[in-house]
C-alpha cells in the first residue's frame, strides 16, 4: 500500500546541490533552463543572471558535447565573479564524455538513462541478454560516479516518456511502469556503489502519464528503501494560459500529494518567465497545506493512484455516466454547455430546463424527474439524511482552500448512502492576479479529474468575464485530459540546441491549426529531444538544423529538411494528406 495521500508531505533524504539543499524539510527549490548557445559564454551568463534575479535557486544549461561542457567552466567562473553563487546543472544528451567534464565544473549533472545503454532495437530479450545490459550500464556509469564523488557533484537521473530503451519497452511497455523501471535500474546500481547524491525525475508532456509515473516511482523507491528527492516537471507544457494551466495540473497535483522537492515549469517563453509561475504553484500548495491542518483528517478514497479509473455515476439529462464532463456558467453564454439561473439549470443547446433545489427543500415531487441538488461544503454531512433519487444531479459549490479534500468527503458520503449521482463542481476565487487564479483553479480541480472524479466544472472570478471563466474551465478539463475541445499544442521551452525562434514558429503553427479540435501538434526545438518527448503528439514540427525542419506524423518522420519559411504550409499539407484537416468554420 502506498503512503501517498492528500496533503501529507513525504519526507525524503536531503541532497545538496552546491549551496542549495533539497529534500528533508527544505523549501521547494525553483529552477529553469537557459536557451542560449552554451558556447556563447557572455550570453549564457547574462541569461543565468536574469533567471537567478527572477528568483531561481538552480539554473540548467545544455551540454550536448564536450565543447559545451568545457564552456561551463567559464560560465561558472564568470557568475561567481559577478556575485552569483547558486548552483548550475549540466544537461547531458548522447555523450557521456560531456558528463565527465561538466561534473568537474557544475554542481549537478542531469543524465538520461539512454546515454548509458545499448542502442539495439530488438524486441525480444532473453533474461540473460537483459541482465548483460545491466552489467554494461554499470560499467558505463562508474566513471561518472567517480568524478561526482571527487567533486561532490549531484546526479539527476532524468527519465522521459517517449525516450525509453527498446529493452524496457519490450518488457514493460512505453508506460509509467516502464519509466519507473528505467529509473530503478539506476537507483539500484547507485545504492550498490554507495552513491546517494541523487535526484530523480520521470517526465512526460501528458499530465496523466507524468502524475502516475511520479506516484509509481515514489511507491517503488519506498518498497526498495532507496528514496531520493524528486524533481517535478511536465515537459513541453506550451505557452500562455494553456501552458500555465497544464503545468499547474501536473506539478500542482503531485505537490498536493506531498511529492516534489524541486520544480521546473517548461514554457515556450523566455526562461525567466517560468520562475514567477513556479512561485505561484508553490505558493498555492503552501496555502492548501496550511488550510488542511485546520480541518478534520481528509479521507483519501481514490480508486487508483497509478492509472486512470473513472468514478461511475448514473447519467441524468446527458450529464454523468459515459458522457464527457460539461462546462457550465452562472451567466448566459453560448460557449457554455449549461447555464445556472436562480432556480433552473438550462442546457444551452436544447433548452432543457431542470429545477434547482437545496438540501432543505428537496420534496418528493422532485424525485421522479431530473433535478439539481445545490450544496455547499457545510451540507455534505446532511446528505445522509437527504433523499437522493436516480434523477439527481449534485451541484457542489465550493469556496474554500482544500478542494480535493472536500470532494473526497462528498464522494465518501454519497458512496455510504449507496447512490452515485453526477457531480458538478463550482469553484469561486477572488484573485485580481488572473495568472494566480488560473494556477489555483488548475491545482484545486485538475487533480480531481485526473483521479476520476467529476462530471462538470465551473470556475468563477468577479474580475473575469463569463467567456474567460468558461475558457479557463475548458482549459482545465483539457489539461487533465478529461475532455478535449481545442487543438493540443505540445512545445518545448527550447535550449542551446535550438537553432530557430521557437516562440515565433509556435505562434505561426497555432495561428493556422488552432481550429483542429482534439488534434495534438508538437513544436520542438531539436531532433535530440524532440521526437522522444513529443510521444503523445499526432503531428510534429521539429528543428533539424539552422533554418531546417523535419515534420512527423506520430513517431515517424515524413518530411525532412524543409525550409523553415515553408514548414508551416508543409505541415498543413501533411495533416490534410492523412485526413485530419478541415477548414475553419
């Protein structure tokens, strides 16, 4: 049984990354990654300073080769001379030799298990062949452990969904379980060698995959008594409101589970823009934890922490059951599914009208026809004395700071009275800072949908129009993968390997394809990380060199070396060719 539960922080051993310590009772460390050419020392130093000045505790730079790894020495020295002594991290790809160099100059190196395994693409592995690969991994990693021991350098093992070895996929699939096993191979090896200065991450651009993988990892580490700090991150979150909501759903849900010791938000924006978002995610987690201390223990009734399992409710008027969750509003709006008026719940498309009643005035006349039972948190304990029929829809209006806990209490009560009506969530906020409101709402209710609760949502804020509230509600449902109502854009934050303006490219792709509801389109900076980290995408636009782009369908490249100026139209042509294109209405 996992020890993961709502609002219960899991304490992990402390790991020092230079003068920043994570784990144990330390505060959550915030970090970002540069997108400069690491060989350009002056530009890299300037960007590190901007990121540190924004409030980062740690900055990561790409070191894809030995030349970039050597440049880290001068970057580190220059920062120290300018009074910046916080730690740097080298991001290593493909070249283990770069890690051996970088580990001498920076406080942490991030490695991918793929750096230390064979590149065989076979799908059938005997037990002996499997064991032989583990021996090779040990031989390949030992030199790095020696350098890191000598220089007190930490290692982050960074497993990414979509870049697992064929050996792992053959046995465990391209799944959260496969991600965790890829990690555990290295942790067992480190434990055998007595190396403990370790941080772990199991990232994905898919919020469900990411959340389940981190939970599985903590469970596996606890079972094997080798627990290490977690670096939380959702890869390729995107840009603007959608990127912030998606990051808050992924990272925030895990923080509220008590997981996570350092976080990075991956936005396709200037790196220093990521830090204020990190701060707000941590700020809201702190508010929730502090509020949770003041209430009775929160029941945790999730059916599964490691895979999606929807709570089954009966369908009423097209709500609940097998229907997708709805978005409703308290103001008449065409883009909402339903509208709440004073005494009626109205379907926008069909004008179906359902009476709204309170716990105090439910009457037998209501029980034979659809009705909406409007409740607040204080009404939950009264539900056991309330007659609820198969025609009931519960409208839960919540204004507190411990949303998931209240939802669990509500569902526990409904299960105890052996009835499972559709449940709609209405959350009200008063933040003038709209970004803070987006993050808070995504953290409060996004994880609830990830864990299979809920049949509808409305977020409210007096500083927003009804249209804005509805857009955010749909955004949270999409980020939690409960309902897709627009194109899903997966885009990396870029790094020193990116040789084009990815923000501009993303905007062009969005402008032409934003109407393709439900399609997943990736815009990635390079072919080093891009193909693997866009595993969830239907189509991909991936940088392949200066001014050149490769175009993908699923995981297969279908056009190579397209001129950047022609790439968006070529992408449209491919989408059309495979039957996924339609003109804007």
